C-alpha cells in the first residue's frame, strides 16, 4: 500500500474517530478535556489496529422508498412485538426453525442492512450471514410447518427488496431482478364498461 493510499484511508477514518470518541465520552458520562483526549487516543488505537475496509455502495437514496422502508419496519416491529408477547402466555412452546434465505443482491452493504433489519424485528434473529453466497440464516419463532417457513423466507426477501428499492442504483436493482424503481405517480384504475 502506498503512502498516498494510507493518507486517503486515514482521511476517511475521521468520522469513525469522531464517533468512537463521542461513544467513549458517553460511556464515561462526563465531558472533560481528559475524557475527550483519552477517547480520541482509544479511537485512534482501535482504528489503526482494526481498520475497516472501504464499502462501495454505488447506490442512491430514494426518499419515498426510504419512507416506505422505515414505515413498514415500524409496523413489523409493533406487530411482531405483540405476537411474541402473546407467545409468552401460550401453554405450549412455540415451534421454531432455522431457515436459510438466499438474497438477490451480492452486495455486502445490502446484506448487512437486511440482516440488521430482520434481527431487530422480534421473533427472528440472524444466526449467520454467508457473504460469498449472499445467504442469511435466521432463527424464527412460531413457524407452523412448511407454509410458516416459506412465509418467513418471503418476509426476509420483501425486507431485502425494500432495502434495495431505498438505496440501490438502477443497475443494482436490475442485477437483483427487481427492474426499475417503482413509479411514484399514482396508478389510475381501469374502468370496464
């Protein structure tokens, strides 16, 4: 690695250094010159010892699709929280399963976003993400036979589609087999006489 590449990497790390320093100060619970300096030193040591690889997103942010992603995620969290709460009072233990879901996109960024959103919804947790094949393995609660397993797989793929439609480029959407972004204009219904 050349000296210029190292300088470029160090320049990219400034937001990480700042964020780690803020976390350090919050953990200590007191803003002081000593805490800020110590946090900066710890952040620098962590960043040098374990540098993060660059992530090439190559996508674009679509505000309407982002709002759709966030809104649906909020609904999923509320509904799943209620369902898990009901499970706690059932006399029989819920049937659970570990399922594998092969995602459409090969991007590490979209795999990670999909995995995080799926894990944050109660009743499912990602137990492994295989980045070479783009497969997520999830432990899901309350699956009733093959239909329940397929429904859980479908929910993961729908979550991935919302992530891709919110952040992927047109080329990435086409590569994932999703075509162009959904039109934002309302569709007029057909009238049959």
